[in-house]
C-alpha cells in the first residue's frame, strides 16, 4: 500500500487538464449490457473503480479493453446474471448491473452492497422501483435475487433522489414495456449523461436533469460510440486547491456549469474565478473568508466536495458551519484534519469550523475517497511534511493526482509503505 508524502505551504500555479467523470463513466459503461455488440467510450478516467466495473462486466461475459482512456466493451458473450460479493464489496456502484441484468437476462443475482465508512447506504429504493416494474425481488443469503418475465412501465416515486437508484431504474425502464415515470429523480449531470447515452442507443428518455423522468420503453438498443463528460468533483477539488494555497490554477476540459454551487461558495470565500466555456481559472484570496455550507442533492452543494471545502474553511478568517444532509456519517476526516491543527467541532450533522492561521504537517490516515482528497489538500496547505497513508482510496477516484499536483508546483511524491 502506498502513502503520499507532501511538503506543503507552496502556492500552486499552472494548468490542469480535468479527467473524465468516474461517476458518469460507471453507469454508462454498465449500460453497454443493454445492447448486443461492441460499444466504445472515450475519455474514460484510468481509475481503480473503472477497473472494478470492467472486471464485473467481464465476469458477466462481456469482453472489455481499456487503452489510453478508450474503453471498448463487446457484449456478444454476455451470459452470466450473477454479480458476486467479492466484486460488489470492492465498489458499491456495482449494484448498477442489477436493472440491466433483469432487463436483458430476465433475472439477476447481485450481492447486496454493505454499508461503508460514510453511512449505511441502503439500496431499498433501487429494489422498490424494480419491483414496481413487475420484477419479483427477494433478498437471500446476502444477495438481491430478481426475476421478471417482462418489465412493465409504471410510476415510481423515490423517497430520496438517489443518484445510482435513478440510473439503475432508467436502465430498467428503457427496455420495459410501456411508459415509466420516475418522480423525485436525481438531477445530477451524470443522470443527464446516462440519459443522453441511452437515447443515443435508441432509447426514449425525457426529462433527465429535472425531478420527473419519463421513459418510453423500446424493444432493443444499439451499441454506440460516445464520450464521457468531465469530472466535476475533480474540478472542484482543484478549485479548492487554488483557493487554499493562494495559488492561480486554470482547469481545462471541464464543465463549469456543473459546479455552480461550488464556484459560488469559493467566490464567497474570496477566490477570484474566471469562467470559460470549458475552463475555469481560480486565483486564491489573500484572506479566506468564512462561508457556511449545506450539502444537498444537485444542484445544491455536492456532498463529494464537503471534506475539501472544510479544509478551505479551516484556514478562513472566522467561524463557519458545514451541514451534511446527504450521508449520515461523513465527517470521518475531521479527526485527521485536527491532527494538522484544524479547529473543528462536530455536533450531529453539523461541523463548526474555527479558522486557524496555518495548518502544520503530520501523518494522517485516509478513510474514504473524498476524505483522502481533503487530506491531500490539507497537506498542500500545511507547513512542513504531511504523510497521507492508505492512498488506495484516492486511486479509486482521482487519476494521477500526485502527477497533476506536481505539475503545478506541489512537492508531493508517492512512496511505498
Ligand atoms: C452517488 C455517487 C456518490 C455521491 C452520492 C451523493 C456514484 C457512483 N456515486 O452515490 O459519489 O456521494 O451519489 O451525491 O455516482 N438512499 C437510500 N436508499 C436507496 C438509495 C439511497 O436511503 O435505495 C440514501 C443514501 O443512504 C443517501 C442518499 O439516499 O443518504 C443519497 O444516496 P445516493 O444518491 O443513492 O448515493 P449513491 O448513488 O450511492
């Protein structure tokens, strides 16, 4: 297992090219199962989570290749309907194969993903929605076992606008008989990206990006060639990096419109931000101002940016409150940030952050993907040396993060433990 060694305290200056979106790529790669033949995906980030989903698709009988950010998936040999515990356990998003399996194979046996560091994260809404479309679903021995002679369109109300739940159900509805209406659907850009993909395959999905998605089922879909959108969370992480190192960073090949909430809060914190069509330039402020933040489903402030923004607030000039409303236990980075000198108190779903003039480097332990990113950011801002242990979490979701930071002036290296 590797660790990252960072000597912080330097402003970061330069240009960073943003990679393709992990969270858009995962459902889109899975959607290949809905058609017979070879699909090609460009701008796929080279990440551990992508390797995990390709391994699962191969287990199901597809042939997958990845070269230079281009993935081809041949589903001709797709024949297996079981997603085993060993593969789902590594990555919760593996549950995205549930609905495509039922839509194509009429049956699925998918391991229930467990809870994870940030919360219980049930998949009851995926299951309820699939049941509404006529599938028999049972939980046996830790597996979701679903069968359906055919799927039939229906109205589905989601108690919460679940992102992967909405994606899973869109993939069932696209091949179901009749019309499916998903109410209280998630509105994230990744949902629109999947809907665009399904439509390019010959599906009929309307309303993605709003809270009501209407899907007119079709009898079959075609393989396609498409491109993955930019990663908005990677973009946001670099915006935070520029702001808290008082640097000047231009991010290219990104989609600033997907980051309105983060950009707004960064501006309130004092960052100067210039927006291009597919670029953002961020200049960090001399004095970081305190800003309150509440995480919400899109278009609200993303929970996946909460830990990184907390690092910025820990160096602000006053008090700020960050409320986490999406996941119940997403403050595990707090105790590690405290080791660097951050002054943060957690009460229920709120963290109160009293800005300090500086952080000081220390050894810390990464606990989940975005928490790990926050520790890297804290290390970049801190005086002295920070060692972030267990960086495999980072490799799940950030492509060559140390290389990207080194290219803009960070002193950061990966060292084997
Ligand atoms: C996705 C993202 C993740 C992000 C999260 C919220 C992917 C691969 N992952 O995760 O990076 O942090 O959205 O933006 O895209 N819930 C239920 N029942 C369900 C499903 C969800 O109660 O059946 C709850 C969850 O516990 C959570 C909330 O709904 O409290 C939102 O979760 P959800 O949107 O489903 O997150 P993911 O899709 O797993």
